């Protein structure tokens, strides 16, 4: 993947589990908008906030200014970070992938012709490229950290990762 544009939810769970490096291992650039940065780090006591700020300081993650949100996107019932992420992806003239877990955000991005991947899909890609050894271990860790994962999704992801 050339560029991953990350929304807050996936970024937070990768940060909480100290696994931002997995995203970077699969992409030339990892980008977030200012709105996503603020959603993730406005309270540095939030889980993952310090790791995200460190990744920005270490230039693992690049922060871009929020693009202008078109009326078409602004009228959709998504949070501000999802809107900014989708709008930025629409404004970029190169191949890009949106890392987004929220189903409503995925549906909107897909309808707009954007390529999407969820956190678990990124883990499957990382396993197939030999970046990680086990998807199941990370998914269990995420569940232990309070990340809600639908059991059916977990089963499908483990099948795709060859771990079921």
C-alpha cells in the first residue's frame, strides 16, 4: 500500500496495543488529519494518546490539515474525524487506502469509490506479508483492551488469515 489514511478508531487500538509499527510496515505513508489527531490525543491520559503523539514526533505518522468538507460529505451522519478522513482521501490524487472500522464510515467511503480496510483486514494483510506471526493473538489482546469485535467477524478474519 502506498498511503494509508487512518481514522481515529483503528489508530487508537493499534496505539493502545503498541502496534502502530504494523501499519507503517504495510504503507509508505501513514497519514491522519488534524481532526483525527485531536480526537486521539486531546486528552493525553486517553489510552494510546501518548503512543500516537510519539509516532507523530518520530515521523511514523504524518499529520495533514483538514480539507474542506464538501456539503455531500458534511450531510452524512458521521463523526468529524471520519468526515475529515474521507474528504482528505477524496482530495488526494494517488492510490490511497482508508483505515476505518466504523461500518457507516466504511459504507460511505466505499460508495464514494475509495479503497477501505479495517483493522482486522490490515492484520490479515500483515500476516500474509510475514509482518506478524499471528492474527488471533493480536485480536485477543485487542479484546482484552476493550476493543469490541463481533465474534462472526473474528471467525471470518481467522479463516482469511489461515488460523481457524
